[in-house]
């Protein structure tokens, strides 16, 4: 139904006659006297009524056929007189449900929706009301659920011939779909607007400057305030063309930027880091990127771009680069071989020293390729120790031989440490390898010399000792006791010499792995008593007491175990010059025996307690300047005990004395303990 149709319906509705005034005549007309006249008038009235009825039927049909809802309401209660099918359809009611009922009884759900108030106003004022997109909630399915329906409508007063309002005609269009679609579009638009706003705020906060640039005219369509600030322009400075911007670019970057702009003119996207010089002379790094927009025909329209300040990032990149360069320089300058490896153990860097030493290329030795230059006797253990470090994250240390380019092998000491992150995960291994071949050879030569010297010294000293004893006996026979006593002093010094030479010999034998042990069953308590008696005989200053007993036998070399106990006893006496006693503790459990030699002397500081078992280690103590020794006794003792499957340790309170403990297994060492191989020095 278009506008003209609506108007036509409105005009016809206003001339329709109400039923209660159907005859159109007042009842008692004083001017009607004549009967015939009365008849005529009556006929005319009847005819007029019939015509009016016909007219009414026509309008009714017209309304009923109207494609949009039409409703006629009559009287102050807005009684539904007519509701066409579209109206009934939208209400979800039948004609019987509504016709003849006041509107609020026919559609109770609209009671509080302001409809009645509008109708009342039209009815009482006689003024039409136009409404657009009025939302009405209707119970269309009759199950109490309300459905939103939007109407654009007119409430038109219906008048009788005298102009009195007798009803309201409602003409409506249902615009629900359009309204909902518009609401959706509005919501989308507002979301978009909100997003743009957020983006704008974010860009402003991040200091990102943005621009739009026309590749045809080379003009900036926008060059925002942030961007001006980044280039050191003030907000009022006009920035119109590329050249305006280039004026601020660092001379070293201008050409590259010009070329990039030339490329972007040919519709390419654009991305570049360059420097600008600010009015105060300082330099700022910018990251500039742009994306070309195209029209439907694929022609470039304009380029949208964004610029950010990356000075700080560039500075730290430069610093990191510089630090890496320094490190590289260092790694390449040091005489040592250095390498780095991944957390899983693949070597990913060797400094050039490796390549010149091995004569192999980096590609040949990277990852696990290095195993090819390790001495065949060392490689299996080397790989095992390295894998273990990689698995546990423990520092790596190994001595092994590397094959030089000329085919000779040289000893190296290798160490690697893991660099870990905050979570304790290894991120990289750093290793250094030192050529220790010369030192190793020097030590070997020294050891060889010591061994030869000790052997060479032993026989003349033994001969000397024999001759002194012979001489002493002769002198005694001749009654020259004073001279004989002098010779005894000489003899004591010779004993010391013999002991030292013995230690040297033991040491070199241990070095060579050749300290032969004669295993036998030993009665521990008997051995202890015997050794104590011997040492006591030559040590009048101290009383040696044995506490408790082991009541055990062990399997071992009687002489060597005796040597160990002797060594502990002589040390106990030597290092407790102010004391007068030594206590030997003997105990056992089902697995091992323990012998403890306790003195009341100077004791051993905590940080020395491990070191004193090392070769040639002595505690330097000026108070004991006269005490002789060369730091071999404990080393040899510990090695002997170790080769019996046992261990040694010391407990001490410095100043109050020390107790040296020997632990030895009771079971047969022959069957359960193969003596371990000698340690590499
Ligand atoms: P040395 O020949 O010097 O005695 P050892 O190997 O027997 O060599 O002992 C190594 C070092 O251990 C000694 O120099 C001394 O400093 C320390 N030491 C050994 N026994 C004792 C002890 N009973 N009390 C204090 N210090 C001791």
C-alpha cells in the first residue's frame, strides 16, 4: 500500500456512518406535517441508509483486502470494530478473539506499553498521531512469550458528519526486519568505532606515528602528531612531501630510503630501519613500514604506514653485537683451544686453534666429529664422561690425547662448564682445552728420575747401614762405648733416610701401578699389637694404648697394612710434640673393621682434611719447622687402603688433636674386590 492509497482510505473512513445514527434523521421534526411528505422522506431515508450500508460494505472490503494491518477502533474504550487479516496475523488472533472487544481486552499484553495512552490522546484531542518504529511486545503464539514487533503507523481520528470523534483508525506497517537489521548495523558500526578508538589510543600511547601517502602526487594525506614528534617536527610544521621528511633523515641513510620510497611508489609494500637527526643534534632510530592499498582495478591508491622509535632496541643490538665480537676476538686470540656446545652436547663452535692443530675443517669436527682426533685408548671413556656431564649438567673435566695434524698425539686437559638459565636449564656449554703434554712429560721425567734415584740410593744406604752395625759391634767389643753411642745416632739418621727412600720407591711404584700386594688372612688385633710394640720401642715420649679389639681377620697384605698403621702412629707422635699419649681404637661391624689412631696434638684444619692425602701435600706450620717429611706417607697409606677395597679419613678439632681412621672390608678382597686400576696423575 503506498501513500496515496493510505490517504484514500483515511478520507473514506472519515465519511463512514456510525451504526447507531443509521437512519440519519432526528425523531420528531416539527416541520414535517404532511403524511405524503413524510412517506417520501422515509423512502429517501431508507434509500440513503441502503446506500450507506453498501458504501460501508465497500470500505470494509477495501480494508479487509489492504495488504498492511488496518484496525478500526470505536468509542472511548477503543472497541475493535474491524481488524483486517494482516492485523490479525501480526496479533496472532482470530477475528472472534478481538472483534467487539475493547483493545486492551483483546490484546491484554499491550496494557502497559503506552498504546492506550496514545489512542486516548487521539480520541480526545482529535489529532492524528504518526509513530515510527514503535516497539510493541505481542503474545503472538498465545503461550505468554512476548515477541518484539516494530510498527510505523498512523492513528487517525474517525469523525461523524458533525465532526465529533467517534473512533480511531489504525494503519500500520511492520518494520521489524528493517529495524533489527539497522540495529545490527549500528552495533557493528559502534564496535568498529570503538576498535578504531582503542587503536588510536594504543598508537598514541606506544608513540607510534602513522601516515597515509599518495604515490601519484607524493603527498602525505595524513602525517599525524606522533609522527611529527618522532621526526622532531613541531605540530604546526607542515609536512607535505617526501622531501620534507627526508630533510630530517641521517645523510648516511638518505639514499637507501630514497630508493625504498621509489620502490614503494611501484606499489610495493615498504619496510625499513633508518636514522633521523633531531633538531638538538641527537640521533634516533626509526622502524618505518607501510602497506599499499589498491582500488578494485588493482591500481595503488595510497600507502598506509606506521613508524616506531627503535633507538633503544638498536642500541642494545649494537651493544650485544659488540660484546659478541669482543668475545669472538678473545676466543680467536687465546692460545687455548675453546669450544661451545649445545645443551645436548653437539659442538657448535671451535676456535681456529682447533683447525690449525688438527688440520681438519670445522665441518669435519663439529657436533660429534671431534671424536676422530681423540686417541683410540681415550675415546670411549671421553665420550662416556662427556655424555654424563651433558645428562647431569655437572662440569666436565677430562685428560686425553688429541691427534695433531702431523699424526702425533699430545695430552690435553679439557674442562667445560654449562651456562644455565633462571630455571637451571643448560643453555650452552663453554669449554677450554689446554695442552698439558709438556707438563705431563716433565712430571713423567721427574717420576722416572725419582724412581731411578730411589733405586740407586737404596743399595748404598743398605750397605752403609750394615757396615755401621758391624763397626758398632766391633767398637763395643773393644770397649769403646762412647764412640759406639755416636754411631747409634748415625744409625737413627740412616733409618730415616731408608724410610724416605722407601716412600719414594713406593710412590713411583704406585705411579706405575706396580705396587705388588701379597694377600693373606690377617689377624687384625695381633697385627695391631705387634706394630704398636715396635713403634713404642723407639718412641719413649708417648704412651700408646689400644682400646678394644676387632676380633676379626681380614684378607690383605700384612706388611703393607702394618706399614699404614706405623705411618699413622709416627705421624700422631710427630704432630703432637706437647702431648704424651696416643690412643688406638679398634672396632668392627659385620661388614668392616675400623682402626682409629688418635693424638692430642695440633690437629688438621677442615679445609686441609682432604688435601693431606694428596701426593707431596704438607701443611705449612712454622711452629713445626723442625718436623721433617715430604708429604708422601698419607698418600701412600691411602692408596694401599684403597687397593684393599677400604678408605681413610680424618676427624679433627684443630689444636685438640686428630683421629685418623682406616676402614677395611672383612670379606675376602680377593674374590669381591679386584684392586682398582691406578689413577692417572
Ligand atoms: P709428612 O711426611 O709430611 O708427615 P704425611 O703424608 O704423612 O707427610 O702427612 C701430610 C701432612 O698431613 C703433614 O705434613 C701434616 O701437615 C699433616 N698431618 C699428618 N698427620 C697429622 C696429625 N696426626 N696431626 C696433624 N697433622 C697431621
